[in-house]
C-alpha cells in the first residue's frame, strides 16, 4: 500500500545519514549509500509487482485527498520507470565505488548524499500527480544535479554554471505556465485539471499557458536548440556523475512531457494546433544536429553526450506526432534509451578507470585488454544503432511506423540518417579499439568483476527487453495511452 512513497524514503533517509557519517565515521558513508539504494530498489520491484497485479496505484500524502492534497499516481509505465532509475543508479554506485571514495575522498559524504537526493527528486518527478509538486521535485533534482556536475575537471564548474543558468530559465517558464493554468482553472492536480479543461472554453490565455509550460520542459530536457548545457555538463563532470545523470535526466523530462500529453491534455485537449507541428520540427532538427555534432567529436564521452541530444529528438517527435504507434515508440524509447545510455556510460567509466583519457587516440587495443567491458559496449552501441533483436531496434521501429502513418517524412529521414551516422561513429571507435595496437602493450587490464558485472547485466537486459518488446508494449505501455489516440 505504501510502496509509492517507500521508494523515496530510503533515499532521503540515506542522504541524511551519509552526511552524519561524514562528520563521525567516513567509512560508513559508502555502505549507507548502498543500503539505501538496495532498499529503494527492493521497494521499486515490489511496486512494479503491485501495479501489474492491482492496476494504477494512488497514494495521498498525509492523508489529504486530491485535488487539495499532494498525490502520487503510479501506473505500469511509471512503475517500470522508477525501477529502472533506481536499479540503474545502484549499478552506477557499485561500478564507480573507487571514484566515489578515492576521487572525492574529502567530499565523499556530500557526494553520496547528493546522489541519493537527485535520485529521490527524479523518482518523485515520475510519481507525482500535481503540477506544482512536479516543479518542486524538478528543482530538487536540478539543484542537486548542478552540485554533482560541478565536481569534475577544471571546466566542470563553468559547465555546471551554464546548466544552472539555462535550467533556471526552463524552470521559470514551466512555473509561469503552471501559474497561468492555476489562475485560469483553479486546480493543480493533473486528473482534476483534465476534468476542468474538458469544459473550459479555449482562449488565448490558456494557449499561452500551455505553450510556456511545454517550452520550459523542452529547455529542461535539452531539446534542440536549448541543448547548450548538456554536452559540456556530461563531458566535463566526473565519470560517476555523467553515468548517473545521462540515463536519467533527459529521459525523466521526456516522461513528464508524455505524462502531460496522456493525462492532462489527452488527445490534444486544449493544446494549440501549431504546438505539435513545432515540436516535431524541433525534434527532427535535434536528431540531425545531435548526430552531426557527435560526428565531429574525438572524445568518446563527449560523442555520447551529443548522441543523447539526438535521442531527445526521438522521444519528443514520437510524443507529439499524435498517433498511438508513435506514442508507443516514444514511451518504449524512453525505457530503451535509459538502458542503452546506462550501458555505454558504465562501459566508458570502466575504460576511463584504466586508460584515463577518453580521446580516440588513447583507446587502441581495448578489445584485447578489456574484452568484457568492450563486449557490453558493443551491445549498447548496436542497440543505439538499432540492430535487431536489441531493445533499440523495436523502439525505432514503432517510431518509424508512427511517423509513416502521420506522413511525417522529414522525421522518418532523420531517424534513418541518425542510425546510419551512429554506425559510422561507433565503428570508427571499434576500428581504433580492435585493429590499432597501443605503443606499449598493456596486456589484460580488465577491471575487477564488481565493476564488470553491472555493465554486463545491463547490456544483457538490452537483449532480454528486445525479445520481450511485445510483452512490454501490451502489459506496460498500451494501457497508459489514451483511447483517443489511433
């Protein structure tokens, strides 16, 4: 019954205890973080099982019923999102133990606390059913994210400041939109707001509120041309931070957009006619621009950051095309991209541990020296390209089919071109890592099994999820999409 809130409580309590341990006994900081993540992961799996057996769960915080109280609403899709976020964070925490305890030796307590808080913020974003509470949780995730991103190389602070400035603009726009909606409708609860909008006469103020609200979300999720903060933030931060946030932040914000489209504005309720068209155009440009900028990079982590920019376009385009097939593809791609990005960044984290620099010129012979890490990286890359039967293939298939039904041919071309560019990008890396020999033969330098196991499991998940796509669509996604979408 309490599973929706129990996924967050261990994270908040663990964050507090980690800070306390940092003042008294630093050796307890990391175990506290692991325990908090294990407990939260356990509750998230329990939540998934409950939602699958009992249907959508509603939890009234403090016993206050909506629309006056804050409510958590967890359906099948959001339950799986929560589990994926928490288990992914646990995989990152286990893989990057050395970086957390060595690189941040003097700040390990603060770093662990920030990790738990930012995860709690993201989980809350997925759970909440209130627009203002959503803003608060977005800011919790963002503020802790700014601090995490500032702990990196010499340019990390500047990149984090850039993110803070751009993110604050996005948050302000979103809050302005929510304020307008509240003045017009008198409600902030998502379900109640939908009921009000069904009888509310459309006017310029309502349209402006909706446009400003979505514009703020596009800024927060780094949709082109609002993507300027993302590449620097993910490439200049620590490997741990990038591995934690890259599979999380943009995917959660894409989830918010889809949640609003399917619950608050189902079937395009009250949405200005031009907004979906603008969104699809920006999504198409995001795919082209992200792929083109990724092609220019020689640093593997920065290349992956620009690929994330392109992937945002996949999800936004599918969400706004407006038919069931495209929406299914967008929702499926959120799950697929989170798993693919996690796989790739975990592998890069292991590579950075052994090689230091992530420039292509420093990555010769990786297949020979780190075979297990590279095997996982190859699976993640193949899924990102869209090779069957990996998870990424099926999400792209749904997106292409939905775009074809809607006659969104530029978006279709962008999807195909992006996949072809990814082929060139990853095989350029494979060529260096497989065929070129390092000046000094390093021999077998594979990281310890505790670092290999998480990335291997996530990589295998891409195969399992790909083979189970039909079940995922039927049991997790289909029931969440409004019946008005055809």
